[in-house]
C-alpha cells in the first residue's frame, strides 16, 4: 500500500503483486522468469484448495477445518499426481469461518477501530490434514498470483496475520515456519501446552486456554468428587500426547490419585486396537474415564462402546469434544449420558445470525468453499454436468436463491458459540494490534529509536509486538489479553450431558473454572443441576481402595499403583486423625490412643485407691488391726496389776502394742494417690514402727532367758543386767539406729512420687520411687536382722518351764513374721504397678496380725475367759506340779 486510503471503503490495487521475496521463495518455490523482458518471481504451481476471499487494504489469513476427510489419489510415479480433495462437510466449522468474515465486516463498519483502513480476508480449508493445512499456510504466505512485478520480490506480504490453525499438530508445524519471519498466528482451538514455548514459537498466540490449564481443570473436577482411580484415553497426536503427559503428572501431584490404564486411540481407526481399548475400559474397576481427543479420533471408539454395551462409566470430556453434536444422539444416550466436560467459554455475538443467513454463493474460484457449503446444505450442485453420478439419485442444480432461513443446522445454531467466539476474539485481537500500530505517535514507538511502523509498508513482525500488548473487552464482557507465552486468560465452562424429552442428549452448562479467580483454578459447580447416568442417580465412586478412616494407615499393595492399598489399624499408643493417613503418630508420653485410635487421650492413672475394692479391703484390715490393738491395750491397761500382764515387763507389752498399732496405721500411708510427704513418710513410719515392735519382742525374749538363768543357783546376778532401765535403753538404741538409717535415706535419696509407664504402656502407674534401693534394702535388712535374732533366742528358750515360757509364743510370732517377709521379696519384685504396693501392705498387715495374735491372744484368753488362772499361786502351782 503506497499510501493510506482517505476513507474506510478504500480498496488496494492488486495487493498481491507486492509480495515479499522471503515468503515467496520459502513457500511455493518461485523462480525468476528469464524469458520475460523484466525480472519477476514465478510460482511453480498451484494448490487445489477450498477457500473464501474478500479484498481489503490489509489481509488476514484464516485456516479452518471445513471438511473432515482428505482423499489422496493413488500414486503411479509416472506422471504428476493429482491434487487431493476433501469430503464430509462440517457445518459447525464453516460457521467458524463465517464468524471471521462477520468480525472483519463488523470492524470495517466500526469508525473507531482502524478508521480509513479496510480489512480483507483469505481463508482456506485444511481438511483436518497436516499436508493440506501446510499447503494452505504457504499459499497465504506467498499469495496465489502467478508472478510479482518487482525484480527483487519486495513489498508487503499477502497476509498480515493468520487466524488458525485449529489443530495443535498443524499449528506446531505451521508456526515453526511462521516464527522464522515473525508472522503472527492466532489460533482459536490449538491447545497443546508445547505451543507456549516462546523461543520455538515466537509469533504464536491463541484465544483458547492451553492444555496445561485444561488438565488442571479436569483434575479439579476429579478432586471435587474424590475420583482417585481413573482411566485415560487420548488421541495419537500432539494434542492428546502432551495433554496425557500433563494429566499423569497432575493426577499424582494435585489429586494424589492414579491412572488405572492409559490407552492411545489409533490414527488409522484400526478396529482391533479400538476393541482392545474398549475391553480395557470394560475390565477396569475404574468407573471414571477421561478422554482427551478430538471427535475424529473418538467416533470409532464410541461406536464400539455402543456395540459392546459398555455402561456404568462416568465419562470426562476434554474441550475438543465436550460440545460436539456428533455424539448427542439417542443411540449414545445410555452410554454417554451424564458426561462431564470442559468446554471453552461460550459467548454471544450480536448480529451473527443475520449475517450467516445473508450468505449468498458466487462463481468466483476463490470462494469455492461457499459453493461447497451451499451444495451440502441444499443437496444440489452448481456443476450441471455432474447432476447424476454412479447410479446415485439425481441432484438438482443450485440456483443460489435457496433460503437459509428455512434451514436448521449447526451452521445457523448460535446458542453455543464457543470455537466461533474464539475466532471472533482472535480477529479482534489482530484488529486491536493493527489499530495500536496505526495510531502510534512519532517518537513514542516500540521499535529501535522509538520509531513507529511505516503505514505504507506494515510488516508482520511489527504486528507481533503490538499483539503481545493488546488489552480489550469484547461486547460480551470478556477480557482479552495475552501472557508472555501468548496464552489467553483461561476460563472454561463445565458441561453436563443430560437427556432430552425426545431421547437425544442436551449439553447443559453447570459450572465454570476460572484461572483469574483469587484462588488457583477455582471450580464453581452447581451439583444440584447435575445428571448422573447411574441407577442410584448419585455421584459414582471411583477408587481402587476405599479411604482409610482415622485410626488406620495406608499400606500399599505390592505390585499395584499407590492408590491401591490396605487399611491397617494403628498399633496401641499410635493414632491417625485424618483420612488416608500414610503413617500413625505416636502419642506423647502421658497420653494413649483412644479405642478408635483417632485421638490421644490422657493415660489412666493407676494407684492403690481408697475407692477400689482392694483399697477398701486393706483399709478395713488396717483399721480393724488398729482397733484390735486398742482393745488389747485397753484390756491390759485394766488388768495391768494381774500376774499375766505384769509377767515379763508389762511396760514392754504396752510398748509392743503401741508399736503394732503404729504398724497398722502406717498402712494408710500406702493407700491413695502418692504425694511427696506420703512417699517420704510411708517407709519411714513402716521401718521405725516395725523396728520398735521387733526390738520390744527381742528385749522380751532376752528377759525371759535372763529370768530363767536367775532362777538357777549362781544366776541371781543375771537380772541386774536386764533391769527396766536396760530394757528401755536397748529398745531405744535399736530403734534409734533405724531412725538414723531413715534420716540418711531421706537426706541422700528421698522417695518421691513417680509416674511409671514401664509396667503397662496404656496406663500411668503412680507410685513412690524408693529413691535408693540400697537404703530401702538396708531398712528391710535391719528389720530382718532383729527378727532373726529374736526368732533364734525364742527358739532356744521354747522348752523353758511354762511359768516363764512366753518364748514359745514369741517363737511362733517370729516364725510368722519371717515367713511373711521372706515371701514378700519375690512377690514384691514380680508384682506390677499398684499390686506391688498391695503386696507390701499385705505383708505389713499379715506380720502385724501375726505378732498381735501369737503374743497377746493367749494372755487375753486367760484374762478374759480364765481369770482363776491369772494369779501368782496358779502360775507358781503349775511350777510345783511340774517339779
């Protein structure tokens, strides 16, 4: 363009004659024409492509999948092969192409956007084949004129930017070439995450979210319903392979789930491979099947699913087929009903339907795509020479006057504008970039030296710089901009396939996944509006193993994925308080696991209590013994002047009774929760009171022996060494020695309360730690020494005359005492927890009762039941009779 037109309706003259040599030489292999008078670049040949064309000052290219199938002729290798041709017209894709035409028409009528510049378009059909798509892209780059008039093949390129291609594989191949010359390409349907690599594809943009986000969105749905065991089916192309790789990673990281099987759909639709995939779906325990594929790959699979009656599966559809009308049939409802899908954002385009209905065919060869559409729509033909072929039903001739308003196809259906809406945004993105470029102010440009682009020679690489910065809002209210990798903001609609009254399938929008939300990948879902194609009409379960409840941990099954596990209960003392815990946590030292193993509870504190039967029994025995001592003491006090009481020093008898009472009472220190003072006092009281008792018995035994010796000739002096003072002193000295032991024990290693968990892990045994085993053994050993000496002396004096013979009762009492304490040692050591305390208390009570009964019962018997024998004459008379 040599200069800007003065008004919006201006047209350029023979624009394609000014073709850049770079595009020309790299696409159609032009060669200089040596036969002409002036140098020019010649095309070597033409591609047979379906297209649509409209002239303008700046031309935008377009690539669309208007036909499903490409037919390649047989190769003879003897002549130039014929051009391939396309079959199976797709009305929905043609609507997308017409949406581009509508957007350009709308821009041309908008005085605020690109004023005084008219946009044109040149669109081609790629026929869902890479070879055709690449040829179409090269045709857009080089143009289709036979030659250029410029000797050096310079000038503006035929197209300033391209809308398309919809296929990821196609976009990868085409962008690799376009990127070399920085020609902007804005795809409306290519989602492969690999296209986000800016170094490889520096001029690639898209108005559809990347597969990286699509996979995240699908994972969010799986996570919402706790589906951790899923199958994966994907297409054998860049779209499917890259998305499948990302899906495997996301399932493990985001979902902590597993892929039960991963199957690739065959490129050639091989029936054997398709049957194998269906068998894998049918045999798996995974109830959820994620399918990432285009509809072309998926059609044979769904036919086989229906043929083999594979029901009871929850299908998750990728955006490529989530809204495809091909599958919304009555035949597939039993199998695909309830499908959840991720669909690209639905939009509304005002005026589009009227524009679509105004379409009219013409005879221009560059608009043969419109003719193909017209023939398909009305079942007619523009070629009068091929009205009947191969015995088929005769076709009528198209007049061009047929009415589109009387039709009802995917072409005229604008209720679900998704891909078409992306086309609309792509065209407007290029238009806004061009508008920003043309309104650049000198000295503030983005290029070296802050210069602006030359309006008479706009280059595609200059458009790329402005396209990266576009920022606008569509009439529908959606914000459009690109990140550093050329990706648009990701917004998906969540779709649910629900039954129609006529038995077909209707696609309903039930939620949205929005990348721009404050939280990452926020999923908004109306669960009440969902249709579940199961007998229960409820959310299906799809897990390899059910979740492990709190109180258990997961143990992975050998040879199976991580999602397949057994639930093992936590061991005693360990808990897990969350679902699907991988390990159990040990409770703190003073806590124990609850019966359900889901929380730590304070350990039961165990000690010999007054409230429990054992404690009550021992307390009762202690009080009974104490009262028994008090009763005997009262009897002796009342009859203190009788011979039985006065015999063998009544003072020692009273002292013995008092010490035994202390022995009974010290038992109460062993019962109840241990306190510091009770721990310190219990063994001290026990040790001192027992030494006092045993020392009293020892002195009584010594007195008996001394009295016997003094009654013999020459032994009158024996009693002077065992007078009352000596007896008192002996008892005090022997007891003082025990007091010294206790004092040293308390001073060096005092007993303290101790929470013992060694006996029973689930309980705290609250006991008194002795502090020093040596001092405790010394205390018991001293008592044992005194008891042994007393027993030995009493045993030697057991055959003395009856009137002096208290020794036989002392012998019996010491025999009981020693027997009790000898058996105490092993019983005490082997008894756990509070029962060791009970053993010690029992030993105290048993030995105390033994001493009390053995020594004082015979005397009380005489005093109370046979007072006639409680006289000095009776005692002396017995002696005389014995003699």
